[in-house]
C-alpha cells in the first residue's frame, strides 16, 4: 500500500482560543515495501501525521491516500482501513487489558475479522504469538500482567499484527529498552517486514536506530516535512539537522571529527559500514599510531563518545 500525502493540514481545537496548527501542508510519499523512519523533535507534527494514516485522526485538509483508501472521503471504509494499517503506540505494554494473553491478542480479530470462527481465530493468535517469538502453548493462558516487560511488548505487537496489516506503524518502538532489548526488537521488526507487514513506519528520536534500520526517512519540523531521502542522504546534512535542534548518529559525529582532520569517510552511517571504512583507511595509511582514523576507531569501539563530543565542541566542557 503506497502512502501519499499532499498539502495535508490539521489544527487541534479549531475555532477556539486554544487552536494549534500541527500540520501545515505535509507532502510525503512512502512507497510500498519501505522500512521508513520519521524524525522530528516534540511538536514537529510527526505523531499527528502517523495517526492520520489509519484515521485515528480524521483528514480535514489536504490529500491523503493509503493504497486505494482516500482518507479525505467521508465514505471511506475506516474499519477496513484500520485492519490494513496497524498502529503500535509508545509503551504498548501499558495498553494490555484482557485476562489472558490469547484473549488480548484475539481482540483485534473480533473487531476486524468477523468472518472468522473461533478455531480460525485461535490459529491466527497462535501464528501471531509465534511470529513475535513467544511460545503459544506456554503463554496463551497466562495473564499478560504477569509477563516480563519484553514479553508484554511482544504480546502488544502480536495484538496488532494478528490481522496481518499491510502497513505497520510504531511510535518509538524501542523506548525504554536496554541496548540488547532494542537490538532484539529491531530484529523482530525486520523479520515481520515484508512477510506479515509489507511496509513498516517507525517514529523515532534515536538517530542511530534510523541509520541502522531504515531504507528511507523524513524529517518533520514545525508541521512540515523539511528533508526526505535515504539515511545517508539525510545524515550527510548534519548542519541542517543541528539547526533544527536534532542530533545525528554517533557514526556521523565521528565522521565530522575525521573530516576536521582531513579524512573523508564515505559511509552509510551504519556502525558496521563506518568501522569497515575507517579501518580500511587506517590500513591504507600503513596503520599509524593512535592518531587520525585509528584514534577515532579506538574511541568508537571503547565507547568513549564523550571524548569525541568534547573535541567537536572545541573544549573540555560538555558538548551539546
């Protein structure tokens, strides 16, 4: 399902003293099959935009089409749309409510797939739970509130993908997780992508997450899309991102430091690619001592990012 927005506008509390225009003419296309990232600071309009995609917020101005669904048309079948476009909110584990895991996951099917009988629903629940890496037989009758945090999040995702939506939208999917938890969750989303859900859209403030996982991304600011492209294309424009109050991936900060020392690294800003390119230059230069690319490589692998930030800031104090 291709997503196309043109001149999309939205105002909260219109015709009141508290009116606030959240979207000011958004133009954005997300092709089917993308693993798409949406970036922006608080109040940029990114969450308002994604809530339009399954009509949680109704389209009131501009053009928005998701597949063949015209969301500006009041006759649009919004119930059917929502079975095709799944939404996972931030900290979805807090939205669990049923007495058992199976009943929680089954809830969406009862709303969107009324043609399915009990046996078919049970099979769909099994497939969804196994897809997110959980043992159906062991967990189906458990209370969702007795599970670990990671298990709860997986159950919540299973409850959305159980209808096999063509588009899956996640708002800050890795929020609150430790590094291992983030890695496992992103691996899960990649395993879902292209199979269960053709298109995945994530909203994230974590630039490393966008660089490592997304095929394309869009930067929102003050209700508009100000940048679109692949992560390398976007993160190559670090000065623009800094001017918008946004950060760049750790690899992009390292690349900036290297550039200041006359070393250009042609990288896609993923950790693996950046390390490979830095080490290749280091070897090509005869593996010098701990200077230049070698010094940055050592600092990156040892995790002393604060040193790099201080050098980029030009002093010993805290860097922005």
